[in-house]
C-alpha cells in the first residue's frame, strides 16, 4: 500500500499537536504560593534531608521506576510513613499487591494525605500528597479492592516503613 503525501502530513500534524499538548500540560501539578503545610523546610534543607531520588519524587513530583521498591515486598505489620517528615500515612493492614510495581493501599490513615487534580502528561489523575509536608506520594485510582474500591499507588521512595512494636 502506497502512503500518500496527505496521509504523512496529517500524521505529522497529529503527532506535532500531541507533542505540543504534552509540553503544555506536563508541569501543571505545581504548587501555588498560598499552599502552606504544617511542616516546611527551605529547599536547601529538603535537599540535605532527602536522597536525590527522594527529592525528585517528594519535592519534584517524580516517579520511581516500577518494581524497584523493596516496600513492594514488605508484608510485616506496621506503618508506612512519609520519607519527608516521618508522619504515618498508611497502615500495613490496607496494603495489597496491585501488580503495578508500586506499593498500593486501599485507604490512607485518617487525615494523613491530601489530594489535588493532576493534569500533567496529558492525563487527568488525582495526585496524593502528605498532608503534613506536602510531599508528592503518588496517585489514587478507582480500580482498587473492596471495601473502598480505591488504589493509592504510592512511590516506595516517598515512604519509610516502621514495623509494629519497634
């Protein structure tokens, strides 16, 4: 089958439009200046406190590579805390294997996380952040198990684990 010039020009226009759309929507999770959190540090102190990868996720809204977090295989009783400010975020009793490559939970601890609209990368998602320090944790989706039907898909580097009784 011969490819016409019109077909190639149309395809180029669609791909070009998608590239422009991606560039315009990528940074739209940025915090607004009026957002304040109970725990706050200057940027230099965040950089000193966190590893480069943790900083990229918690402060820069990054995402770790799937299936790289040791917390995927953490099955002991305990709490998953914010790696930025150490506040407890999720109980091990709500953790489940979503087969997505990131630690997943069907519910956070009460008053532990906040959410906001994330339209980056041409998608519409709900971003999850630590309610105490504002650190980016991941996203929440409505394809989780009962009883909530939610899947909090969280970057393992945004968390630390505190075993029960420790």
